[in-house]
């Protein structure tokens, strides 16, 4: 009797230990993601496989398994993992993004393009699919890429990467209006991003070239009424630009631009970026904003000096900026 009680006690102890330490599929998934962040893809695979046994139809686990293969450059295995879910009812745009990425890495351009088109047809408001399809086309030296990025901006205006690519496209092709507007929009959406200094430099250089080239009318041929309004309003500040383009002169140029814009065009062309500029002007932070926008990339020493002599202004703007999320309402598409 005593031995039976002892055996029962041990069995109960083992059972309580195993059930107490057993992880759910979601917990295992988080553990695996931790391994992936560390670059330990083998352990990530082991843990994700265990999670998949617990929940074999969990599409999030499938995506993580495919992503783990992508990180290891095991493209064939990754495609085999993700491809079966593409026709499921619970498929999302990330599944198509992953599958297309595998085809691209395998140099199967025909299937890659076919999959992007299929994914966009199924998810017509997916900014990420338009962005990736545009990048794929750009790699193929296909100028149709800009149509994908601008469609992505239209259907999902708060996905930043399409602005980044569209900004760089127009900068390279001489489209000053949209390299400025798309670029500054991107900077406000992702103010701490790795590519933000690059885009700030593009916006600054675009302003310089716009005034240096001087032919504002030439710019309007392909761009429409909104761009023409932007250029004609900017043209009024040529005299200030003749002093040179720097954060100080840009603050003056852009201040006068906003005053003129809301006198002539504000009701006709609502624009989130210009609304933000007007808000900063009204709250006395526009100078600090322009210093942050342009001073950081034109002359870092001069910017640091400005901070030292305007510490309260800089602190006020920095606090304000950190406490907001830059969002764009739908429908503000004028291209």
C-alpha cells in the first residue's frame, strides 16, 4: 500500500511538472522569434516545428517557418513551406509577399510577376505588395515601377516605403515637386529610420536644383494642376533663394509658401504635409522643424550650434514630435 501511494505521488508530481512547463503554440512561436532575432535559425526551426505540431493550420507559424528559411537563404524550402497556403481562405498579403520574394531570389521572374499580380488582385489595398512589385520592376529596369509605388500611396497612404521609392525615382528623373513632397512625407512618417538622412538630403538637394534650374514652367508639363500650383507658389520666393538655400532661407521660403498656399489653394487641394507646416507655424515651431529637417544633413556643426543657442525651441519641438504619429487621410492624391 505504501509503495502504491509513493508511485501515485511520483506520477502526480511528474504530471504537474510537465503540464506546468508545457508551452502553447503562441509561446513557442515567440520563443522561436527570439531565436531568429539572435540569428539562431536552427533552434528557431526546431521550436517552430514543435509549434506547428500543436497547431498545424496556424498560418502565422507557417509564415514564420518560411521567413526562417528566407533568413537562411533556403529559398526552395521556403517556397515549399508558404506556397500551399496561398489558396486558403485565411491567406494574407504577407503570404504573397513571402512567396514572391522566394521566386525573385530563385530568379524565376515570370512566376514572381504572376504572383505579385495575383496578390494585388486579391489584396487591392496592400501597400506592401505594390511597393515590392515596384521594386521588382525597377530591378528589371522597367519604368512602370513608379505606377506601382504611386498606386500603393493611393490605396494605403500610411505605408511609408512607397513614398521612399517614389521620392528616389523622381529625384533621379528630375521631378523636383514629387521628390520634395514624397520625400518629406516619408521623413515625417519614419523620422528615426535608417534611410531618413538619405531622404532629407534628397529633399534639400531637390529644393536647391528647383531654384537653380529656374524654369518652373518646364516642370509642370507632366505633373498636373496640383504640381503647377506648388511650383507657381514656390516661384514667388526666387529672391530669397538667390541668397542660397540653407535651413534659414528654407524656413522663410516655406513660411511664405504656406501663407500664399492657404490664401490661393488650401481649399482646393487639401494636403496633410502643408497642414502640418501651418500647425508648426501657428505654434512657433516651424524654424525648429526646418532645422531638424535640413540642418542635420547640410551642416551638422551648424545645426548643433543652433541647438545650443535655441535649446528651449529645440526641446519644445522634439517633445511635440515624439508625442505624435504622422497620419495621412485618404483621398489626397493629386498626381
